[in-house]
């Protein structure tokens, strides 16, 4: 196992195991990293429409998420900054110190990392429906979700390199939650998460999902990439089925696991998000100025248009 020499880059050195995985699976070449990061920087200087100066760590994270394809990295970074401006309801006004509603939603503790599975992939649990229906706008709940994704993107190399495994507990979801999820909004959050972030989900595991959520579930699947749908599993109330995909050691004790309590795990992550607030404040100015984009400007319809979106959708 070789030590990670990051050279002049201001990035976290990888553990030998993560470096080996990144070299084998993501086409990462430590000798080329500085040149790859510089290539993205040179490209960014020519993009007059992009308002934002990602640091070395953020650029390397996007390169890893795109398996070091420079062209794909450019597309994804462009989308990341585009959605900042195109979807202000999710990506603006994120200063937690000035926004009690966001603080309240965050402190519900509905999403948190747990541990790693047998392949070293990060396991996350989402407890759906912890917010009282009607008390908070669904846009604000999803805003907090994307704030958590930003924190993971900037801090967790294992989640980017090895991929993530998610457990979605739907037991507390009510019909009123489902009726907030309009198809156009589902399309929007699916595009933002899949096209705008450098994550590679390796498993989506749903448990305790009531039948009234089937339509919402099918809508998400109709907008998601086929690869993600192939990695999506519905286990019902059968935890033994879940354990075949996510080992017990990587689950909270409330799910029969060994990884601590939901409350403790959630509290630890909440504290990390609160401590990250200066980044959210600085990020407020980032986005795009479509008037300065070379070629055709992007529109809401280009990004989130519903035409042709319902791929073989059967809601019965």
C-alpha cells in the first residue's frame, strides 16, 4: 500500500485503501491529479457565466465522482452551479443562524451517517416523515437535505470514492406528506441530486413503506437513472431482507444493529452541519449568470421540463 502524496494540491490525503480503490475504480492517477485539477481551473476561467471558485478539494471530489473524465466533470460542475441559481428554493437563503425554520428541520434528525458496510461504503439512514405535515414547506425540508449533501461532498472522501448505501425508513410517512410531492418537484430534486452532485449511490433500501407511497415511489423511479433503479430495493417490514443488503453492524440499534442509537447518530451529524454554516453563507453568492453563457442559455424547461419524463410509468 502506498502513501498518498498530494503534492501542491490542498486536498486531504487518502488512506492507502481509499487511494487503491480510487486508482482501480475511478481512474485516479496521483501523478496526474495536479494536471487534472488545473485543466478544470483553466476551463472555469473561460466560463464567464459561472459564479464560483471551487477549491482543490471540491474539484477533486467532482473528478472522482465522474471517474476523472474531464468532460463529464465540466458538465457536472456546470450543473452544480446552474441549479444554485435555477432552484433558489433549495439552494439560497441557507444561513442557519438567520433561519429558525431550517434549524428546526435540521434538528429533527431525519438523515445521518451510520457506519460502513462490508465493502467500506458509507451507510446513511433517512427517517422519512419526522416533520409534521403542513408545518414545514417540503422545499425547506429538501433544502436541509441538500445542505447535508454539501457537507458530505466537502468532508467525506469514502462516500464519494466507495459510494453510498442508503436506508430509507418510511414508517412515519403520512398521506399528507405524499400529497406535497408534486411530480414537477420530484423531477426537480431528482435532477439536482443525480446531475448536480458527484455521488454514486450503490444501494437504495426502502423499509416500512405504506401502499399509499407507491405512486410517489414510481414517480421517483420514472425520473431516476436506470442504474439507480437497478440498485433500489423495497424490503417492506422485513429486516432480515434488509440485512442481506446492509449488514447489522452498519445499522442503528433501533433496526437491530450495532452502530449506536438513532438519536446519538443524528445529533452528531446535526452538530457537524451547524458548524458548517460559514460555508453555506459563503456559497450564497455562487451560481450562474445565464446572460454570459456561451451559446444557448439554459432554462427551467431545459433542466426540469416534464415532457417525455414519464418513462413507461404505470401507476396502478
